C-alpha cells in the first residue's frame, strides 16, 4: 500500500498565495519518522549508515594521504598534515553550527511543523555558506601567515600554500555537502547522505592520482590537484543529494518563495549560533587535549611516539560506533521531544548506551586480541615500538567504552539544547582530571602515568556527564524544555 504524502498546500496556495507559514502541522505519516516503532531497531537502522560513512571517510583520508606521499613525496605529505590542522579548526565551527541545525530541524520535524523545519534548514545552510565564502576569501589572503604561525617546515611550505589555497576556495562546496547531509539526518534520512558520500569518496579516490600526476592530456597539478579532486567530488556529491531532495519532493526542499529562508532569520540564527558555538568548542576541547597528550608522549622518545601514533590510528576506528550512535540518539531524541514524546527519551538513551557497550566492547576485545598484527600494519612486524604499543593498548583501549557512554549522554542533552554543561564537563575531565593525574603520578610511575591518565579521564567524564544527564532529565520533567521547538 502506497504511503500518502503529507499535504502541505492550503486554500490560499491554490489561489496563488505562497504557502510559507501554513499549516503549522502535518499529521500525515512522514518518511524518516523516528518517533514510532521499536526504539533499538529504529536507532540502529538510522545510526549504522552513519557509522559506515565515518569508516569510509576515514579510509578515504588514508588513501588520499597514500596518493600524495607516493606520487609527490614526504614534503607534500607533511604539507597536507599542516593544512589539515588549519582546516580542522574551521571544520569544528561549521560542524557545531551544522549540528545545531540538525537538532533544530529534528525538533520541528517531530512536531510536524514543515514550514519551521524548512526555515531552520535554510538558515543553517545560508549562514554556514556565507561563513564558508568569507573564510575562503580570508584564507586565500592569510594562508602564508597561518603557515608561518604553525612553524611549517620550509621544505613543505610552498606545497602547503598551494594545497590550502585550493581547499579554501572550494570550502563552500564541502560546507554545502556537510549541511545538506546533516539536514537530511535531521529528518531521519541517513541513507541518502551515505550514498552521496560513497559517490564522493569514489570520485575523490579516482581523481586524486589523475590530477596529481596528469597522465595523457590531463595537466599535472601536483598537490593542488589533490585539493581540486576533493572539491570536485564534494560538488558532485552535494549536487546528487540536492537532486534527490527535489526529485522525491522531500521535506527539506525549498521552492519558489521558500528560497528566502536561505537568508538567515534572526530567531533561527540565534539558536544556530547560540547552540553551535559551544558544540564546536566541544570538538576543539577534545582535539586540543589530544594535542597536549601527544606533546607529552613525544617527550618519551621515538619508540613511544611511534607506538602512540599507531595506536591512535586504531583508536580512531574504535570510537566510530559511539560517534554514530551519539548523533543518532541526538536526532532521535530531538524528533521525539518535538513530537511531545518525552517518555521515550530515557529508553532511547538506555538503548543507545547498551548498543555502544556491545559494539565498542566487541571492537575493544578484537583490538586487544589481535593487537600485534594490527599494529604491525603501521609499525612493521619487527619494530621495537610494538611492545610499547601493546602495553598501552591493554591499559587504554577499554576506556573507549566509557567514552561512548559519555557521547550518548551528550547526544541526549544536545537535543534539549543543553550544550554549555557538556562543554564544561569535557574541559574538567580532559584537562582537569586527565592532566592532573599525569602531573601528580608522573614523578612516581613515569610514563605509565600517560596511559593510566586516559581511563582516569574517561571515568571522570562519564561520572560527571551522567550527573549532567540526570540534571537535564529532571529539568525536562519540571517543564524547563516545554517550548524548546518554538
């Protein structure tokens, strides 16, 4: 039996008026509804495509690094590493605004308020696109100064300059790709962004060696070719998603007078900026704490630094289930809150935690059991760093299960608009607890303090975030978030 599409036209529309604000609700069934059905099944069906996308994206970054290193050389690889440090700072801000847009869209989608949902999406997309354009222009001008500030080695500075300038110019394409993907997830569709990402990654993998080395009539563009390949892939991927949105007449589509929603409204912009900045700051806190730990590890010598670098590669993958589940819980809770189904929120959170414990726990066990062959992929089978890496794996790896629990709680609080409290918790746990543990114990147990600082920080984070989650739910029961979607 075919599902009837939601009717959003009005009598005024049939007479030629623009149906921008009526009706406020659409009561017909809508595809992507995360407020119905079994909670665990619904969550997994929504989160697994995001997990697959995260894995594919990480593999794509690794493959592109291989192309750059093999076809150009070590200086080019170092150039991309320096450039990526700059881009991560910018990405954190855009990601925060995008996540705020996703939550806002999910709230309105759950409330079946289609005009408000489109207005939120338009504001997020328009605002982030303007930021990307302005950043691209500023980046083109100030790239040399930024590379100097990062103390970029002279051998790779020119290549980093060429790479970054192309990245800055094409930044709006990646921003549109990101915002459209996140908006689609807000309306419960995680499969279309996955298919678009698959297309983008395949194009990126194919175009990278072609534009770098320039076989046949194709000009050899060197490291700039790698950045151009990424820009072209992002453009085609974003275009494909937009075509799908309009061809299927999905809820996010903006048509005719609705295109004015791309001009940010003050009310929606206040939410996107007010919630997006703390969300982006959370990423910066996590990333900067990681850089601090890397600096401390580097003091212990080459073998320890190499062991830690290889372990980081594996830990990136073990965190992916929690990242996908956290985003899934956030969107699912937002839709349920918008629909007034707050009673489901506790069960969504518990099921998300359970799924994380199983998925991350299984990966942690596999990582510890097969640590030697996995580490050998990065270090070589006879490396003297392998025993060091295996030792730190035994101490640190299990703590990522706790990190996952923290991400689920953050996802739930994010849907209620509680973003400052998680930011404070991350700062206290990663800087206060973790670094204090290291500072106090290092004179006693030496480098062991580095590895035990990780689980200590994770225990502190999950304990504090659990308290923050309980506080959030109590405020919800007291009616503090009753008008959150307004």
